[in-house]
C-alpha cells in the first residue's frame, strides 16, 4: 500500500516536457545521483538547490510530455520527490511512474512554492492551506501495480 | 459490436472482447529499444531473472551512435552484449539506422501487429496499419522477459482527410496543421486514425504524419491499409500479417474534418510543434538547416532536398546538415548521386544517427543560434543551448532556407 505523504510544494506550470526535466545531453547515464542535479536546469537553474527529500511536485496540464526517457522519472526519484500532483500527465511519463513506483495524483490545486501539503491515500484527499481536494482513485488494475511498488514486483508476484 | 481498429487489435492480442477504456494484458508482437532506453530495460529484465523472448526483441542503437563519449560507448556496448548474448534481432552501425526507420524497412512493422517501443516516436508504424506505441524502459524489459504488457485500450480520434493537397504541401505540413488544431496533449492517451483521401499521401509522408502524432500526446496512430501500403510491404520481408480496419459505425471519441486543399506549406515556430504559421510568414535568419530523423530523413526527403540544392550553393552563413534515417537510405542516396549533389552545394552529409535532433551531438546549437529542421520537436533547448531556437518544416523548406540564409520557401529561389 502507498503510505500517506507530507511534503512541501514545488510548483511548476503546464506542458513540462521531458527535455526540460532532464536534457538529452545527460542521457548517457541512468545513474539517479548523476541525473538529479540537472532537473529543470534550463528553465530554473536554482531549483534543485531548493528541493528537499520528500517534496511534492505540483504541476499543470500534460506533465512529462515528450520523449519516453525513463530518465525523467529516475531524475525525479533521485531528488527524493515523494509524489507528483498534476492536472494531467502525458502518457509515457504516467506509465513510467506507475511502473517504477512513484505516486501520481491527477488533481488541480492552488498552492504556492513550499506550501505544506499532505496526501491521505486511504480517502483520496489532498490537504493544503486549510483546503481539501479529493482525487479519483486509480482503477483496480493500476492499484495492483502501485500496491506492489512497481511493475517488476507485480510480475514477480505471479499475478501477471 | 462495432469496434475501432485499435479496439480490434488490442482485443485480439489480449484474447478478450474489449473496448476503449478497458485495461488488458496483451501479447506484443515485437518490442524495440535503442541505446538510450535498452540499458535500463536490460536492468529490469535482469531483475526478473527470466529467459528472453529473443525472437520478439529488436535492439537498434541510434541516439548516440557512433558513440559520442565513453558513457555512450558503455550504453551501446551494454545494448549490444545483451542482443548478442540472447540472440535477439540487432542492427548495428553499418546495417541499422534510426530505430523507427529500421523497424519499417526491415519488415517488423506490418498491418494488425501490436508493437511496443522504448521510444516515444514508436507511433510511426501506424503508417503501415500497425498499432505501435512508445513506452518506458522498465516495461520494455518486462516484455523482453514475458512477451506481454498492460495497456489501457485507447479511444480513437478519427481525422477525416478530404480534398487534395496543393503542390508543395507535404505530409509534414498536413500533420503540423492538425497539431495546430489538436494541440500538444490534445490527443493524450488516444489513437489518431487517419481516413478519407489517404491515397493522395505517399507512405513516406504517412510515416511523417504518424510519427508526429506523438506531439499531440497520442498513444498510437493508424492509417488504413491500401495499395500504397501493400506495395511498400511487398518490398520487405514482413512475414504474415492481418489487415484490420475500423468499423464504419465504430465509437470514435472525436471526428476532425480536414480539407487538405486548404493547407499551405507550414512552419512550427518555437517552442512547440503545435505553434504553427504559414511558411511565407516566417523569415528569420538561420545558422543551421537540418534534414534528418525518423520524421523526415527518408530517401524521398533527401531527393527533395537534392532537387532544390542542385546547381545552387548553401548560404555562406549557414551549416546545412543532411543525416539519412538509415544505412539503407544512405546507400540509396549514394547510388542516386544525391550525396554528390548535396556535398557540391556546400552541405554536410553524415552517416545515420539521431544525433542533433535531440541535441545529443553532431550539430548541437550554441547560444542564440537558430535552426530550421525537418525533425519533430522544437522545445526549449531541444537541439542545444536553452537560448537557441528550432523551427520545424518539411525538407523542401529546410533546403530552400539553407540556400536563402533565412527561413523561406522553394518558390523564392
């Protein structure tokens, strides 16, 4: 099961593409430690130094669009991001996150940089600045993968 | 029950009677990975400790090939060692090229097949009536081991192509105009099916269109099989395939009418492929002109470029790079004398690679530089420095711009 999450908001906009998340010149490695320092460096060079383990990305529409590079998810994992909340996700990014065990939430919330957010997965609720937003639960099929903490464990469990 | 082509193919491959929105585990006919995505897939495969489904696996190094540095060489070697140790299909330097072009040339892409690729532009094989979709590496590694993958069956947007394209209008212009309507993310999770007067669109142009459905966020694309499809397939070693098409009264999520006769040669200006202008309205000075990639690096594209460059000179302020999409394309260009024409005009003709399309190497842009390119993306920093700019166009416009020294059309020469 996914544990409940508490963290600070890192706020990004619409259409954050994978070339922004991790520019292609770094794709000659898949080491999280080497990728993470370059997260969004073209757009926001100072962002990484302000991210703490456990922070939550809050973005707009079509987060993670563009290439299939799983390096985008590895980069975000490498930063210790605990969860991504976005109005919508691009499809390959969505698959990569589900398959490698990063919780994604499709919801629109209005927060400012570093606002405290908590997520309760047991009742599908996000709490922030005294507000509550409910999000849609994952379909049963995806829940099984998520609750196995990713696709590899799910396949190993023999349910495939 | 009436079904779309996507619903039929996913139903058949999963042994279910399913509709869009259903989750299925389907048997994948082929899974492809490149030198960037295969290494992570191999790690996932190794974690599972199972035997490889070798006859389904195609490894095609292309992104940083020839290796640009030591790390790229390590990734290439890891991909190659995996392919050789497990006896998978493998297309090395000298026989391969840009993965999607190779998948189509070598007969892996064919009607009715379900093909997964660890590269976002896997959508391209919809040009040959396959359902093909880009995915991540971990899941590609799971297919290496199991031959299966989970899918949500997509809804289908039907794009009804009416009319006849004007002279000078290519597949690139048609898809840019469709992107301008649908927008980035507008076809997210969906299949974009092209129907109507597809007979006016040659197979290579269909590949360009199918390729860039990725830029609308689509999961896959689909063209009906016609005489042009069969002619292309008959020239390759495809094995058996099954022609599938959508039922007339299938449930489409949206129908978009496009009169191809209304479309003008077009350009996507920075920083999104859906930011489209009529070509004659853009005149920016350029530093580089680039013809290549899985989008527009085919022999037909190089023929168009050579026809424009014949007996002309590339502007002295411009670097023209022509990068064939595969070794086969290279060989054909050599045979037809196209390489001579391009080199004599002052262009640079290289071996096949993805290279600069994604800002990897071999033509990366410096600060403030401007490139007109026949590739698929013009995101911020896509081809190099974050302050560089990429304009996307068909290869004829790219070649004409290389001569003019600024963005322009063949009619201006």
